[in-house]
C-alpha cells in the first residue's frame, strides 16, 4: 500500500525545524505540485529549498522520511531558473506513473504533503471571528490570535468494505460513476454519531441495498487525496443477496468470483489489497 515504505521510516511529529538548501520543498499551485519525473529510472523528484528564489519566504516544516526533511513553500514563492525542468502534476497523474519500487517513498511523501497543504490552504481565516490564522510553533495546529481558537489538521474517517456472499466464493465489486475508473469496493464516509461498524452497515444498505453480518476489521490506510483515514472491513451478506444499486453513485455493482476479480493497475490502495487477498484465496 502507499504508506508501506519500509525500510524507510516516516516521522510525522511536528517540531520547529531550521531549513537548509538541500531540504525537499513542495510547492503547490491550484492543487498541483511541482515535480520532475524521470522516465528512464521511473523515479520522482521534488525541488529543494535552494532551488527557489531567495525572496520566496519562510517554508513550513511538514515531516521527515529517514534523514530527509520535507517543507512546504509559501504560496507566493518565486520560481527560479533552476526549476525549468520541473512541471506541475495532479496527484492522480503521479499515481498513474510507472514507478520503480524505491520511488514509491516519493509518492507517499507527496501524498502526505498534499494532505497538509490542502488543510493549510483551506484554513486561512478563523471560522469563529474571521481573523487571519497563524501557525502554531509548538504543535501541528493553526491558531487565532484574537479569539484563541485552535484548528488541527482535518482527517476524515471512512470505510472500505469487502462484502462476501453467503458461501464466501464471491465478493461485491463496484465501479463509481465519477472519478476513479477501476474496480473498487463499497466505501463511504463516517457520519457524526456512528461507529465505524455502523458506517459499514449504513453504506452497504445505501449503495447496494444489502444487510450484512460478521463485520470484522482488516487494516487501515491514510489516503491523502480526500484527507482520509480509511478503515477496511470484511463482512458477509445477511439473507437476501439481491443487489439494489444506488445509480446516483455507482455505475456497476456485481457479485464476482475469485478468478474474475480485476485488480487495480497498481498496489497503492487498501481496496486493491483487500480485493487481492480475496482473489488469492487468503484467509479473511
Ligand atoms: Zn478567531
């Protein structure tokens, strides 16, 4: 999965950090990130702080992977001639690029940076009094100097659901009407006041009209594209197996046997890992 970067280690703890010319510096503009793809080595690289014009302002510390520190450049940062061979990419474009195994750490880094960039970009003013927010230098937070409100990074809980039929030889595969084109599982955001298991029951009923039982947790995954923490669950249908698809959300929902499961083109998502586990006959 995208977060599986072992033996590299991800350090998300916030502390005030000094930056130097060799630190990685993400620069986002309208949701796209400045990056360079090397087709020959199938690798991905990002600018360093030293590549930007010296008048670009103070970058914000994001996280480290091993000894490499990653910063976020201010939105008004000035691009210098050193950046001429970099281009702006959406995360979806980066996700679809063929990447060598060791380059997958870079993909996880840019996804994680996007999560924090989106949060900073969406939170420039205090929702309570409207005053511009400032960066807290003790923890990962924004604060309002007038009314003292504190805002922490947004992380949306959501579930991914592998639904098996009663004989456990078929899994319910979906395709969404918009967005990602490949095979998926039933999924949805947790609403206020419900447990993750209740989200599973509600989403399955809303999207495919089925009752489920034996809901069991599998694994979780941070998924920065929607600022999510995804929790994967398996369960079995309880009673009638007739699918009643929500046509507003899905364009395909069918019971599919192990041999017929079509996996996604890469192994970044929890959804794909769950489909793969079923397809390979693994214990679920
Ligand atoms: Zn305020």
